[in-house]
C-alpha cells in the first residue's frame, strides 16, 4: 500500500491531493483523500470492471479511468525479461509501444506511443531505481489529454 501526494496540471490549473494506492492481484484500488485525510473518492478496478465511488471524482479535471491507466503504466507495466543496466529496450504492452531508458541499473524513463507512433504518455523517474521498486518521485505527461502529474510516494508498506 502506497501513500502518495499528487499534483496535476491541466489547462493552466493546478490540482493537489493525496491518495492511497493498493494493488493485490488483478485488483487496483485508489482512494483520493481530502486535506483532512478523509475519503473524497475511490477508484476500483477489478480485472476489466471499473467503478468510481464518491463525489470528489467529479471534480477531477479528466476522466478518473486515466488515473488507473497512469498507475499501470508508471508502476506495473514493463517489458518482460532482464532489463539492461544501461541503455534502451523497446517492446509492446497491449496495443501500445513502449520504450524504456535504463541508467545505472535503474529505470529513468518510459515512453508509450500508439501503434502508429503517436506519443501517448512519457514517464520520468526522479532517480534510477531497480525494477519493481517504488520510486520517490515520478513526472508523468499525458500527450493526448494535455495534463501532467507529479507523484511523490510518501510511504510504501507491504500488506
């Protein structure tokens, strides 16, 4: 379970909120928190089923499903096999092309594009980290919808 602080920028507006992220098997839960730590909204993905609970999700500047897509791309989707300690590797994740940049044995950037090559999402990691480890800060840019996210992981506790 990860507790995170997020800052989203969309059309010159800045939105800040905290969230708790939990993934177990095919189930991904994101709970958006108010400044007082109470639940504003919950996003739940169980396999192919997606539900939104709470009025706070209506105040997001983009479709809440994109948050789950961002989480999958940032934390869980990677090209299989042993990553290089330095350099680039490319592959496909579902219908997307993915290019990963590795430095000093850690992931520093992911670039997702459509099958036609149109950029979809770029994710930069503040410092290289071994595959599968939570990172302290992530910078994400969604090229389709024009928003950016800065995600700071405050805590990462095993369940």
